C-alpha cells in the first residue's frame, strides 16, 4: 500500500463506493468528493508565510479574533493577514465549496474597504471575513484536511494552444489532465496562465465562475505572483466541478460555447487593434437598454457589432455594467417561495439577479482590462451574453419611484443623509433609493453617501455578497460617466436597505476587541 495505513486504504475505498452510489455532484455537496490523484501527495505549503497560513486554517473559531487582534497590535498588517487567509482558503476548499469560495471572493473587497474607514476601524471588514473563513473551514472539517494538494505538471503543453488544451480536459471531466496541463502552463508568467484559464471560464454564464477568476487574479496584488498557480488553479477545479454537475444532472451546456467562437470568427476583431471611438451618453444608454432587454445572443451580437464599428471597449463595458444596474433597479424582490430567514420576501441582497449580474459584469470588465487581445474581446462578448436574457421577471418601472421622489423636499445634505439612514434601518428600499437619488440630483458630494453605506456593508452579513457588491459599485461609479454613475449608488442604497438587520457573525466581537462602537 506504499506506506498508507489499512484504515486510510479502506477509507478511500469506502468513499469511492459512496461516491458511486450518490453521484459525484451529490457527493461534492456532502463533502465526500472523490479522491484525486494528487491528494495522496505531500501537503501544499507556502514558504515563509506557511506558519500564518496554517494558523488561519487550524486556529479554532473561539480563539481566532483575539489572536488576530494580538497580531495586529504586534505590528502585522492587514495585507499579510488577508494573503494568508486566501491561501488557507484555497488549500482547504480548492474552489469547490459554495461558502468557501464566496468567502475567498470577499477577501480583496474587504481589504479595499478597510482603506475607507478611520484608522481604528480599518481592521473590521477584514476581521469579519476572516471570521467567516475560519467558521467555514471548521464547519467543513477542513482545518486538518486539504482539497488543494501538490500536483505534477504535464511534461509538455503547447503554450500556443494552452487555453484550448485546459478547456478540452475540463470538458472531458479529466481532472488529472486539466490540473497537470494548467500546472505546466503556470510555470510561465502569471499573466499568461491567467489568459489560458479564461477559455474555460468563458464556457458558462456563471457568476461564481467569473468572479472567482477575477478575485483570484486580484489577490496576486496582495499575496504575490509566486502564488499564482495555487490561486488560479481554483478556477480550473471549479470549472471541472461545474462540468461534472451539469453532466450528473443532465443539464445542457450554455449556448455561449457556440456563440463565442461564431462571433470571434464573424467579426474578425483579432486581426487588428480594437478601436477607440468615444461614445456619446445616448449611445451608451441605448446599448445598455439593448443588453438589458434583448436575448443573450442578441446582446452578444450587439456588443460584437459595436466593437466592429471601432467603439472604445471601455464604453462597451460601461453599457454592460449599466444594463446589470438596471436589473437591480427593476428587481421586484425575492418571492416568498424562494425566501429564507436570511433572505426574506422582497429582499434584493445576496444572490439576487441584479447583484449577481452587477458582480459578474464588473468581473468581465476587469478581466477584459488585464487580458490579452483575444480575451479582451471574448470577455465583453460573454459579459453581454451573461447580463442579457434576465428580464422575464422584472418590474415595469425602476427604482426610485416617482411618488417617493415627490415626497422629498429637503436639500440639506445632512438632513438627506439622516433620512437615507433612517430608511436603511427601516428596510425601506424605495425610500432609501429615492433619498439617495435626490441627493445626487442636487449635486452633493458622493463621499458622505459612500461613508454611510460602507458602514452597513461592514456590519451586515449581506448573505455572503455585501463586500463584493459594495466594491462593484465603488469601481463602477468611478468608471462611469457623470450621466450614469449615480445610478450605482441608488442601487447600493437599495441593497443596503435590504440587507440591514442581519448582523455579520463575529462583527460585534471584533468591535469589542478593537474598542470601537
């Protein structure tokens, strides 16, 4: 048995029999995923930061926050803590646990949010997410058991076809080949590895697929490019896992697999540099309306045509973002039959259509900005395809409603901010939207509104989405032209009013330890 104990051998045999009887998708959900070839190897470790990574993965939940605050008081910075937590999460879950990868995707946003707070409060968003990270690791029994383990690279992978070869292995459900091929490609520059994995990311319209890929890349700015393979291979494993679920549940693959190559061939946008034609506000608004209301294939065609006409990719991406924002403002709220204690009827936080669409559009735009020419074009095609086709259940009129706007007559900024906070704490989405909209109409500064909303993005749980969506709005606000940017804040006010009242686990303990109210 090559050094393995009889108990370990029988455990693996039993696990294999259970997976065979349940089906791999169900087994994944129950935490008894099939053992992969690399899982019998030595532990994946992370050099000088390994002691802190192990601390993040193994420290009990009761001991975590006091120990983290001690480390901060001793001079450790938030960047180091977030980096270690990201590596611990990747090793523990490998991109295959729902709450696990949501927590990973919240780490960079939480770190970015910290810079918006006063010095004493800066650790709060990070400690909140680190608490969530540890909680999930221990709930899933991952404090001593890893999903991400060492893997041997393939002997030779043609880099000219690297993305296609990884995609081919993923579609074939060949875990070992997908991992080995990507490991070989990851020996090159991190940017090239990121471009290779995009072929597989673009295969489905799945918010977690694209946001995980983007947040893994963004994490390299904190953790360092030396960990690119460990962080980016989460996307490879997520994609194989998703492909397996589609197969097990006999669900069709996305039509984007046919639409994307057709558009790339038809418009031939890779033959010469993309254009930089500036867009008028009306043009952006019209394209956004098309993406919002059209079918997915029609929206992708419209974006391809726009790029073919030489329009600036940033203007095209802005229209996609604006279309996603419309889904937040037109959302009628969660139906009673789909509600839960953390997501009651009428709410729009968490995995609502608009929040998911906005986070996905933001990720597609960011990937387009940092990728090669092929993936810049493909990301915008798929981003439009992803955002469109979701209006089968939306309201006719968007927030803010006219009757609510008519009732707001104050022009003083302090009064309006107080009214907005009152609406948030009453879970009054319509009122919160109307007040923030009026505030913007008066040309008042945006920073005080962000200061109000970030407070609740930190304190509330947000059903795993508060940090990501807050940062989505910040980035899209900055990237949007004045005619449209305020809509992002109106949407954030709505989501904030929806999520209020569900305090984040660990938040109060973190406040107490830091001595803040």
